[in-house]
C-alpha cells in the first residue's frame, strides 16, 4: 500500500492537482465565455462539462508539459524534483496518464454539439504542441495563451453553435493576459533557461 500511495501522490504532483491556481486561470475565462454567450444562466450540464473539462485538460497539459521537459527539468533548480526527472513516475506511466485524462475529457465533449467536438480537436493539438514551442520560439507564452483560452470558442459553440466576433475578442484578450502572467512566472527560471537553451518571453523581454 505504501508503494501505491507514493505512486498516487506522484501522479497527484504530476497533474498539479496540489496547485489549483493553474486550473483557475483556465476556469475563469471559460466561465466568462459561458455567461457572455448564454442569454441567462448556462445549462447545468454544459456548465458541469466545462468545469470538469478544465480540470481534466489542465491536468493533461501538466503531464505532457513535464513529459516534454523531462530532459531539461533536472537541470532547473525549481523543477529538479518533479516526478519525471526524480524517477517517481516513469515515462510510460506519464504517457498512459495523459491518454486517460484526454479520453475522459473527450467522452465529456461527446455529449455536446458537433461544433464543440470539432473545436476540441484543436484544443488537444494546442495542449500537445505548447510544451515543445519553447525549443523553437521565444513566444511559447502566446501558444500557452491560445491553449488556455481555447475553451472560450468552445463555450460559445456549446451554447449558441456560433463563434462571433465577441468570442474572438475575448480569446485575444485572454492570450494577452496569459502572456503577461506567464512571462512574470517564467522570470524565476530565466537564468537556468538561458543556460540550457530554452526560449521564453521572459528572455525575449527581460
């Protein structure tokens, strides 16, 4: 039981369920979009799907981010003790956990309309691509903002089966907001990132 308990705690840390602030940064724009798109109060089921989806996909995003950075995190002071570089979770276990989280999320989305289902494919692509962008561009935070904000067009689609201009303006505002807060967050790792060749807006602007 001790081994199982340690493994569950490692999964807990890998999914960042011990640090809910990241999920809240996804949840607030999602709720804003649902209320703006709805003439009144959103349907309870749609609301439940999006709240659960935010938590699940944020966890999946953390897993794939740590998987992508597993060779780098051991060289960064803040991340050296994360489950993958420390060996608490294997690469195979991380891949399996990511698949399970995505499948549960997709099952929830399948209860919504076709437009929302199609948009969810782009959400998965953004979640997968973001962790690798810091190797190629100094603007990975822009991709992060798009990934964090993709629930906005999904929310509009789920409620009204449309994605009007107001939706895309909210989406753009969310990207700018994410770039601002994640640039500040990335400043903590700036020196280590420079040494190992990781790119970020903290390096670009700092």
